[in-house]
């Protein structure tokens, strides 16, 4: 390509390139100084072009690394896998929720317009019942650990005005929308028989061979993996048993 020493004017006329020189530009500027000037201008424009563009917070369901794996009128179950060193976008939570970590790592959280928080550990078998502060909560998550941050985030779409007074078992954690029952089962162990009068989500915090038995003795046994879950919308009375050879853990998230 041949560089033309002129530009086209608005009326089609030719404008010599040298005539575009600003009046303050020295007439006798040598080539070394001129090159330095052009480099400085180019660097300035490149820096402006590469500057990060502010990103508006998005609903959690629209955050690229959060994947909806179940949605109904009561809950939205969202699976997040965040690689080491990565951050999510700022995203908005609009409901009470329960977080069930599935991996070991360390994370920080940063609320919009605030400083990044201190690192905190994330371990399988733990869980958090989180209450929505106000009408929404906007933050982002940074995985500062060595392993992927793998977590199930259960958004609870209904906060009842009058929670059910009936509980299925000892409550391990709760927020205004749900109660959590935590069953840690040694090999061969069986939970107490209990009844769920409200819809609930059963989550495998570890892999295990799970046997569920009804009061009439009918049972179902299946191999489940860490992170498997199942939504139950009917009244259920059952026991949970670990038919495997290693300890297992089941978390039940019951609507209030």
C-alpha cells in the first residue's frame, strides 16, 4: 500500500498532510523528536483503548459462570464453577438463599462499591443459610485458592409471612425462607425417621450409596455423586441410610 502525502477535504480537494500540523508544532522538529511525539500520542490512545470498560451488575442467573440447573415456582438452583484466580462479574441476588460448597478452596467476596473482603475457606460439607439484606445484594466472588470453587447456590423465591411451625428434625441452619437439616451418616448408619410437610431440596454433600425407606418398609437405593440433588414437592416420611463403605452427608433444604 502506498501512503499518499495528502488527505481528501470535505469538497473533494486535496489537503497536504504537512498542512495539518498544529500551529504550535515546531517547524524544524527533527525526526527523533517527531518519532517520540508520535509514539507518545499512540501510547496514549492505546492505553485508553485497552482500559477496562465498566460492566453493569447482572442478575445472578445471567452471570456467565452461574448456570441454572433447576428452576420452578419455589427455587432456582444455580451451579457455579469458578477457576483459580478468576472473578465472577458483579451480580445481583434478589432472594434469600442457601450455598452448598462442593470443593476445597479459598474465596473473597466484594460488595459493589466496597473493598474486597478477606479470604475465607470453602469446604465440602459446609453450608450457609443467607438472608437477603434489603431488596437486593450485589457482589462478585474471587477464587484466591488453588482449586476450582464449586458451589450450588439455591435461591429461595418465596419468603412466607407465617413460616410453618413444624420441623422435620434438628435445624442446622435457617433463614426467613428455609430450614436446613444436615445428615452425616457413617457406613451402615440410618437417620431417625422424619416427615417433610413442606417441599424440599435434597442435596448430596458427598457421594454415597443412599437408601431411603418409607414407614411401610418400601425402600429405594441408589448411587449418588457429590452435588447431585432432587426436588420433592409432596409430603414425605422416610429414613436416610448410608449403604456404602465410607461416610456420607445429605443436606435437606426445606421451605418454611
